[in-house]
C-alpha cells in the first residue's frame, strides 16, 4: 500500500528525539510513511501496554518496529514487546541497561584473534557497517580466554550501542532516520565442521536478535560462501519472510564489485577490497560517526549514577597474556567518557 511522506506523529510523553525521524525510503509502515490506521495501531498498542503497567520503551519508533515485525497485528506485537521487556529486566541477572553500563570486555583483543566481530564506519546509505569473520573460530581456544555467556553479553551490549549512540549519530550525519545496520558475514575458511561447532552460539545470538531487537537488519552480505552454501540457502529462503530474504545477498569469492556498490571503498577494510587501513587496525578501531562530538550525544542508558553501578567486569581464568594491550580508541575520543565506551564489534 503506497503512503505519502509526512512527519512522524509524535507522543510528547515518550518521544524526545533529537535526530531525524523520517525514513529515507517510502516503505509502508516505516516512520514518516504510515497510514492513519497504522498510527491508530501505535496508539492502541501503547495504550494497552500502559494499562498493563508498562512505562519504558513506549516511544513511537520502538513501537513501530515491533508492529512491523508482527505485520501490524497489535496483539502479537504486544506479546513480543512484553516478552522483550521481561527479558531486558532479568538478562544476566542485572538487566540489559545495567549490563551495558558496566560490562567491560577486557578480553576483546584476544577474542578477536579467533572471532572478529566489529562495527566499522558506514555504508553508502549511512548505516553502521557490522563485520563478522568466522574463518578462524576455535571454540577450544576461545574457551580459555572467555566464556560463551560473556561473548553473548558482549553482543547484547553492542546491540544496545547500535541503537544508541550509533544509529542516532548516523541519522544526524545523513539527515534522515536510520534504524538498521549493514552486515558483512565473511565465511572464508569455514567448512562444515567449523560451522557446526558454532551452531549453539549462533543460534543463541540469532534468537536474541530476532526476538528482542526486531527490524534492525538493513542488508546482509554473506561473502566467501563455500561451494554448496548458495543451494542450501536458497532452500532456507523459502521459509523466510520475503522482506527479510530480500535483504540477504549470498556471494562467493568474487564479491568485491557488489560490496563496493554498497560500501564506500574508503570505509571498507582493505582485507575486503576497500582502501581503509585504520592506524590501530580496523577490527578494534570502532571508527564511525558515533565518535564525532558534533554528532554524538550521551546514550540514555548511560545516565545512572556511578554510585549505583555494579562490577560486571570479572573475567573467566585465564585472562589475556601479560603485556597484551588494548588499542586506543579513535583519535580525539576518550574511552571513559565517549558514548559506547570501549572499542566495539551486533548486529547480525
């Protein structure tokens, strides 16, 4: 159904956005492109949740994401939202907001030797670029450095940081609303045995992503896909929602042309055919608009006082080798005060 572009219908009680709120592409049900019926469904969903005692995350952009994820079925969207809020309140025994405030992934540089997962600059649409490389995954080695729980907690923190401050900063820079990321999934060196060894981890992360962070995938490029993967995926695609399926592009080793059509060469790490070579390495730089003081604001989750914070930085033994150092964040930023904290690897 075609809709005309209009300003987002805001609720003064919950909507305090200081960045653009109209999506750049006129897709039905997206901010600035909703029908009167869809606006009424946002109101209906919010009113129902308020009656049940919910007061957090009731802003219009969030509710629209849940409604789109459930085809604007208000009851299904409400159940999804309620399940999400219950998970957010209890996750990791402290809740998601407390986790992202206090989580310290000290082992990140060592983990990245086996499983790089990181945000790095933006694509041509202005979305955060997220990269995962599965080729060197070694669960035995990783088990000596960290735990699967901490790896998943790190990803949850990165989902939160993508929502705030990364996406708002990217929206301010682009001049229009951005709600999704562009993902590169590199399967170079991945065989069947290696793939099956991480099914448990990938399954847990995928469940969290789908159930609690809906409508966050903009595009995904699966590169260096091994022989036979495309055939398997063509079968899997039949079970995916057509909108989701259209976002996923499976490419072999000759992926550079298509990838560079979406990602500027200067933003794409050299390892993938781009020209970027960050001084401390692209994997740990966390370079992007979210470090620009003109574009970034303090994330809402950061506003709890230091006195109330808990220590969630304990590492499983053994810790990283003596002498290992964490690279400095991008020039001009302070990892103590800058939004997002330490260099980061979400969103799948």
